[in-house]
């Protein structure tokens, strides 16, 4: 059964449109800035040195979004994921609207056939595979592997790269497992800002979870933080962190759900998290093709910066649709609107735009739980 589950998981995560490859046999990870033409430069070296880059890549006066990819069990085939989705360069609209835009790559660490082995590396160096990484020749290595978790490395690199940023605005987004990593980084930044160890100019102002994935069951590397006598689940820790972020900073948090990956025997639905955040459901036409459903949410989100926020509608008993005058969540939706959508009263279900890749025609029905 375990072998079957791994096969299903690899099909879901590895057969989609995003499969990163290592640039060479060496270990390469970390934060990369992008310009509006999908060119990238390394922001921070493994030793912590912050690279000076052209303003076309990073401008300290502008707001920033950092994206975290997820599990990569078949990397080495199509090249690293970036902001070019089937010929559409989604970073362009962000740059034109005055944003810095970046990817945090941890693909060599995320290249494990077992999703839980990749998941562990975000949280701890003491997971079942430690901090090993996969080389481009297909072998695994621990040579020069970091002695810190991916979550800690990402926290240090993001805060170092943005130390001089005067915009006072940072948004984090994560896809699949990367939603956990984005939340880990947001939580670490919150703790550091609260303790006064880093400046408040790098505080996270919005968190976007793109079809988030959490594996089931307790993890020994997480311990028993709540004292219930059982090892904690990763979904629990994300939920606790999100609650802290809301309580401390009142930040908007959105979940953009697009597949049934958490219903495939290996995933945790994490309904407690959904009750806290703005919950969006994207209903793509792929029917039972969970691969494309799961992956399509990423280009949809990044393309949505170029469009007005999607319309919110209601549908009566006779199927008649009426606009409410409000909007639903997307990259271009205001923080104040996302905050108003949060909580356990409503969720938003896609009723238009399900057959196109352009988010400009998306429309969402507001529904009660």
C-alpha cells in the first residue's frame, strides 16, 4: 500500500507543468530575484552574503513578493520552475505595477520520492533523510549540506535580502508543500520582529497559500508542543502559526484550493486552518485530472496581478446570478478586502472562468459553510 501511495503522489506532483532541475551537479539553493523578462539573479549566497543586483531585479523602495515551490520528486527533467507559464511571463505585470518578485529554490532538497521526507527538511535537520540533496546525476549527497532546516535558511535569506527595504511591505506565497515553508518563514519573522531581533520593515504583510498540502500523522521531529501526548502534525503547526500571525499582526491570509490532493489517503484537510482564512475554491475543467488542477493554481495566481479582482456573485434558487458589488480574492485584491473575507462564515466557489487559463474572466459565488 505504501508503494502505491508513493506512486500516486509522484504522478500528482511530478507530472504537472512544474518540475525543476538542478543547474549543475553542485548544490544550489536560495533566493533569486526576477525581472520582468523572467531573467533571474541570485540574491543571497549560501554563506549569507547578500549580492548587489541591478534595480531591474530588486529595488529597496518597492514592495516584494517571495514565492516558495513545493515537493519536487522528479526534478531534472524540464528545468527549474519560474514565472514563465506556457509563454506568458507573469512577473512582467508585477514589475510594471512596482513590485520586486522572487523565488526561493530548495528543489534539490525537495527531490525525494517520499513526500514526507521532503516535508521534514522544511522543519528540521533531523527528519528521516536529514538534509541530503539530489545531484543532477541522480545521486544523493550530504557533502556541504547545510546544518540548518530549509525554513531557517529561507528566513535568514529573506530577511537579509530585504534588510534595506523601505517599502515596509512583504508578501509570501507558497504552493503545495511550499505553503508550509511560506508559513514557517512568516512565523519566524513574526517571532523575530516581536522579540526585537530584526526590524519591523521585513514583517510579512500577507500570506497566500496556493493549494496547500500537509501530510497526515504526527512527526517525531516536531515533538509534542501542545502537550497532548502525541507527536504534532505539520498541519497543526501551520494552523497555530497562522493564528499567531492573525492575533499579533492582523495579516490577511488566503487559501486558494484547486484539487483533492488532501483526499488521497496521504493528506490532511486541515479544516481548522480553513476556518481562519479567506477560502477560495478554483474549479478548473480538468475533471479528475488532479495533476493539472493542483498545478494550475500557480499561474492563475501570478497572472491575476494583471487583472482586476474577480467578481463576487450570488445565485438564487432559480439559478439567477447577481453581482454583490464586492470582489473575491486574487493577487490584485486589496488586503482590506481579504481581511473582510476571513473567518468561518463564508467561502468562495468558482462559477465562471473554469474553461480558460486567464483569470480575467473568473467569477466566484459566495457561499455559507
